[in-house]
C-alpha cells in the first residue's frame, strides 16, 4: 500500500490536472458555475429546516436538544459533509469506465483516477466552509478552538471516501449493476446518519445493542466530528471516535486491496 501512496504522490501533477478537468467539465455549461455546489446544499437545508422546525417542531425533543436558531447550523454542517459523500458515491463508479482512453494510454498509477474524484468533490465541500462560518456568526455561535476539529473531520472523511472510491470504481468495471444501486445507497446514507437529527435522539430510540451497531458506520462519527467543529459539546465519545477512525482506515485498506487485486482484470475489461 505504501508503494501505491508513493506512486500517487509522484503523479500529483496528473492528479491536479484530473481534478481541475473534472470541476471544469461539471460546470462548463452552467451560468452560475461553482455556485451550484453551494446552492444545492443550502436549498436542501432550508427545506428540511422548514419541515422539521417550522412544521413539525413546536416544542418536541428536537427543539429540546437544539434550539431552532441553532438547528440550521447543525443541519448545514451535516448536509455539506453528506454532499461530499454523495458526490463520491455517484461519481466513483465511473472513475475508471468513464476514462478508458486515459487509463490505457497514460503511465500513471490507476489509483489517481478514483482519488481525483474524491479530491474534486472535496473542493466543493471546502467552498461551503465560509457559508457555515457565516451561519454561525448569524445565529450567534461563538467560533473558537473547536474549529480545529474540522481538519480532523476532513482528513478522516477523505480517508474513508478514498477507500470507497477505490472499491466502487474497480467493482463497477466488473459488475456495472453497482452503479444502479448508488442512488438508493446515497439515500440510505443520508437518513441513517445523524444529519437531520442529533445522535442523542438515536440513543434514546434504539436498544443499547442496536445503538452500538449504528455507531459502527464510520459516517456517524465523521458527521459528529463535523458537528463538533461548531458545537464542542457534540465531540464524539472515545469509542465512537475510535470506531470512526478505525472504520475509515479499514475501508481504505479494503478498497486498496480490492483495487489492486482486480486491476489486471479491470485493464483487460477496459
């Protein structure tokens, strides 16, 4: 695995080119360009804020845990993180099949193609951080040392998503049905992660054994790290943090192993 990391690093100029090309192609016919990467999550956040606070809220458990003015920040922090994940899930499947000519003609580690998709989507996430800062200032949240948690959240999520991208991109060449499942998987990820609801509500709703299983999902800890950057009291417990980091590293290891094992067959198929 170390040799693969070194190979990707040596091909960083190619990786930079792929990221810029992906972003340029995605928005080349859009009048608003990169603003769409901000408008979509903001629109989704406002819709869910209206549903869960304006329509359903009215003094329920959600309002007890998060005042309405703070819920919008909680919601947007989770949605921006989710949009990064969703983007990788939808685009990683085509990271190899959509770039056949480059893969078969360029002498670079093939890992750069799925990794490039992860980095390109991370650029859209990073563009949303000023929006989150603006919301925090607007609702009166004090911005302090807790923001130092954000780089950790980004690092762990990046590790997890690179593993997912390596896994999906290689498997999709061999079994293209995987691409058809991604929309459903993306929805499951959204509703099974603490984006719309605080983790405390899940703990109250599930038996202890089910709550432990729920926390095995690395995205639960990742989303909580993103929340902790703005709400220090939500910093994950040490077992959840360990499960989050360990699960992300495990996903990266599995993704890399599957990618390397399938690489000869993938090149033959392409």
